[in-house]
C-alpha cells in the first residue's frame, strides 16, 4: 500500500529563506559564513555611515541622534564585528586543524 503522507511530486513551499546565493549552490558552513559576513559587514557600514551623517548634519544646532542612541549604535557595530570575527576565527582554526603542519 502506498504511503499517503508523501507524494511522488512534492510541492514547492511558499516560503523560501533568503539567500545571497543561487538556489543551486549546495548548503555548507562556508556558504552560511559568507552570507553572515556580507550581511554583518553591510549593516556595520550603514550604522557607521548613519553616525557620521548625524555628526555632520545638525539642524538648528540639534543633533539628529542623541548620545545614548549613538552609543548604542556604536556598541551594536562593535559587537556584530566581534561576533563575525569570532565565527571566522573558529572556521580558520577548524580548517587549520584539518591540515596540521
């Protein structure tokens, strides 16, 4: 008796998680890391650009961002960069351990 839970042709799901890669690129830790690196580095760049813009574009001598908000954005940029660096370091260590000298 055929299994009624699985059809021969599986339907394409409505939701597809976003990826910078083409769907044909197979999943891997390297692929995931590159996507994280792309998103984090672009996000940090935008945050720092916003902070720089806020410093140069004051209206009526009032800043666009208050000091606590600027501090929070800077800490977010620092933390995101550190997290990305930690993930990269783990992948470097893993690759180096796979091919010891």
